C-alpha cells in the first residue's frame, strides 16, 4: 500500500466496544477511513 492509493479489500479482527470483532474494509466504502497497524503492540518482542 502507498499513501494516497486505494487499499485492497480485506477482513481483519478489530477491538471495538470492549470486544474483538471481525470487520471488512469494503463495509466502509464511500466513507473516510484511517488505518493504523501496530505489528508489535502488546507483545514482548
């Protein structure tokens, strides 16, 4: 992915309202979305 380019559609787990839920990027088509990835968060790496 590059800044300013369209992200590919994907499904992932997300922490929302105290629960882990499955979300799909395509569900937000037409809306502004900010994606943040923390690959090492909450690990002892």
